[in-house]
C-alpha cells in the first residue's frame, strides 16, 4: 500500500510543471500553487486581520504549478464577510539538487482562492474564521513571477571544502612533552 501511494505521489509530482534549477525562478501570471498556513490562523470581528502570515507551498493537489519543496511565502489575511482574503507579498525558496542548492528571494503578488474558485477562502463558522495547517488552498499569481538566483555563501564554502578534501591534511606542530624528558 505504501509503495503504491508513493508511486502515485511520484507520478503526480512528475505530471505537474515544476521549476528546474536555473538562474531565475519563474511562474506565469495566473499560475496556481497549492499552499497551507504554517500555524493556525483565526480571524474574528474583534481581530479581523493578521499581517506577516507564514505560508508554505505543498505538492499533490490540483494546482497548475509547484514551487520548490523548501519555500516560505509571507502574506496578509483579512476577514471579509464569511471569507478569509489572503494575499502574498514575499517568498524565499531553496531549490536543491543533490549537494547543490540555489536560493531565490523576492516579491510575489498572489491571492488565495477557495475550491469554489472565488477570491478568498470560505473558512468561517459561528463568527470565527479559521485555517489550520491541514487545510490546502490555492494561491493564484496576479502577475508573472521572475526572481533571480541569490548568492549562496554556504554553497561557496562547501565548494571550497570539497576542493580541500583531496589535499593532505596539515601536520600539527610539534609540541614539547609536558613531562619534560
């Protein structure tokens, strides 16, 4: 059963357009990405908004595109009637390929849509609107996304270390015998 589920997930992941490692992270306008909040979001009439909400993309849904596995999106949430209106402003992603990694960080303009296709997420009941990390929603890009790859100091340090692995280790300096022969 686990093997079958893993095979289905792999097939689904391969069927969805994804981003290959390149100098630019790109998605077209109107692309959709499945996402979830990191922590429980609760909005009420007394607390109708939350800024700097942390969201992460997830794979395996009905979205048109995926973002790298290691990615966070920052956005704002506002109560609007019986819907949560969620918009995004920034993202940071790390794309990995073996020991290589690329970092992308920049602005993103996207909004959350419910399964009904309408703007905002219908997540309200008895005067409280709530999103949990288990609930998936779609972010739809308002404009093209094109973020240039950032410098990755850790990758540069690792490359230097790999070059040094083949060299002989330095010999420790001889130290006097503490007993004093």
